[in-house]
C-alpha cells in the first residue's frame, strides 16, 4: 500500500476519535479542533490544534502527529541523524531551501487561517533548519505530496505503520514500541 493520502477536508473529532487520541498519547487532547488526517486503519494519526490553547498560551504546532507507531518510527529517523543531514542539505541546495521556505509559508498560512500568531515561528524548525520530523511528516500527511519536501522525504522513509492494524484500542494504553 502506498503512503496514506491527505484528507480532502478536516473532520470534527468524534467521541471515538477523542478516545483514540487519549489512548495514543496517554492524555486528553489540548486545543483539538479537527481530525486533519486518518491512518488507513481509520484512527486519527494527525490532529489540527488551535493556535492558542484555552488559557491563551500559543501552541504553534497546528498539525500534531498522534499515532505512536508513526511517532516511534520517526523518532528512529531522528536518532539516525536524518534531521542533521537535512539541515546540512538546506545550506547547500538553494532549490531545496526555496521549497522548504514555501512549505513554511504554507504552514503559516494554514495556521493563520485559524488564528494569526504574530511573531511566532511555524513549527519543526522551518524555514531554516529541521528541528522536528514529527511536525514535517504531519504537515506532509495533511497537505499532500509536493508541499513539504523534507516532510515528504521523511514520510517516504517510514515503514507502513498501519500494516498491523490500529495502533491502539481506544480504551487501552498507548503502544510505544516500534514495529
């Protein structure tokens, strides 16, 4: 199976989605606005969060990866030095740097369409470095191929995290091991 396609529109979270989120992360959601992407297993794997939490605290991570299998696999990439290598390539490859800056602009435009966070950066280290592959992959899952080049690259490196079925049972504990 190919990597999961983007959703054509975000969907309001159902009670089952909230239960899945709680099982995936071991805590209730904060600032949850919508399900931004669903894993092929049917559970949410990326949620859209409000730019500000209920107490007014800025929360610039608009697209938050929730699937523990995907997160674990991304953590492995980070531990292998993928972020360092990508950041080095940004300094050497003007075309890649331009595409990554466009991804940054896309991320900010999507966040600002919800609520503008003046002076706040986008997420994941954009536009000049790679700080968090989780954010970049989440952005790629939501936006679709061709928007975030480094998110797309990281996504292509991941195993099919959904192949064994749902990562959690909404009433059970989160899975924390990589497959």
